[in-house]
């Protein structure tokens, strides 16, 4: 008897891809912005992919979501309000609620991501039902230009810098974001895999350095993202330093990670230093 196996692969380069063995494909839709696929995988539970790239899996989403929220949170003096751009799955909003943030605006361009997450990742998307979260379906680039509100934290939880997210990595966008941050506020963006996507890290570093005096990169191990090594880049008008609070650990994040995540391999430092 022939054994039938189904696999989803994300291509990292012309010569390398990572494949997940899947039980079923639960969904595939082409929206106005992107193609969304959802799989039930053997090792990582449900996996959401956008344009062929892994966005999140049930099993390891906590690493990305903790690192994009808890690191900047513990680097601000006080965080009472936050703006999330992207993040239609609700995972970043969920972590900010856990941190006690009282005002969260989440601007996601694609309503379909929110609907899919409500159905398949209810634990994450339930954050959108919380009275402290205002969900806006719209383009984050336009929102940040038009809003009059100032935020303590701005979190860019976007797809890679192609398609609708491209403009979330340029100087113009960071200039607008700077004017919507309080003086000691922090903006953070996911800036891709330093190994396979050095251009994303370069774009974020260059864009942020052109408008902020203080820019810092940190890294995390995310098994389902290209190469497993992921970067985040944060910036502020003020010096970035750790707040004095007692740190409550997550499942990945803890006090050691808050320090150690900023220690970078030399090849990552070289990408950053060559970004100007
Ligand atoms: N954890 C993910 C990662 O790094 O792979 C990101 C997850 S989240 C699902 C990314 C979201 O950003 C997508 O739902 C996408 O629709 C949204 N997005 C992309 N460009 C956007 C824009 N210009 N404004 C608002 N949301 C945007």
C-alpha cells in the first residue's frame, strides 16, 4: 500500500526549505492583500501561513509574542498605552493585556486574519473582545499618519517587508511613528531572520537610525521561523534602559533573556553596522 503524506514547505532560499508534515489543510483563501493558509501539523499544532511564510503555530507562538511585547515593556519607564500594527491573530494584544496595559489599539489591514484567528486560535483572538482593546481594520501606515493619540509602546507585528507591510519598514513610516510616541516611549518591529533575511534587518535598522538616536536589536530562538534565529529592532527618543520592576517571567521570556537577548553574534552586528 502506498503511504500518503502531506507536507507544507516554506522556502527559505532557492536551495533550502523547511517542511512540516500536515494532517489536513483547514483553509486556503486569497484575500485583497495576501494568501492565507491554515494547516493542522503533526509537531506544531495549527499553523497559519501568509503568502507561504509561517506566521504562527499553536505550539511556539508564545516565544514570538512574548519577545515582541515583554522586552519593550520592561524597557519603558511606564507603559499604559500601546499601538499594535498588524497582529491580526490577537497574540500580541493578549500579552499586552497580561502585562496590565489599559489602552491597546490594534490596527490590522486584513479582516480575514482576524476572523480566521477567532475561529482557529480563540485563545489569542479573545483579546479582541476585551474592553481595553480597540481593533481597527485598516492600513497601519495611514493610521499612524492620521492619529492624534500618543502611545507608550508601538509594536509592529507585521508580515515581512513585501506587499502591504513594505511601507512599515521605511523612514517615512518611522518619522510618523516617532511623532506618536511619548518622550520615553518605544517602538519595536519584528525585523526578520538575520541569516536568511538580512535585508529586513538592514531596512529596519537603517529606517529607525535615520529618525531615532537610540536603536537596539535583540534576538530570540523561534523554531518555526527561517533558521530559528529571529531579530527584533527597537528605538526610542530617550536612552533605552531596563525598568526597575520585578520581572514576571513568561514561558520563554525571563530576567536573563531580557539581558541576554541583546548580546548579538558578530555576523548580526556586521549586518547592523553595515546598515547605514
Ligand atoms: N508573527 C508574525 C510573523 O512575524 O511572521 C506576524 C503575524 S501577524 C498575522 C502579521 C499581520 O500583519 C498580518 O495579519 C497582515 O495582514 C498584517 N499587516 C501587513 N501589513 C499591514 C499594514 N500595512 N497595516 C496593518 N497590518 C498589516
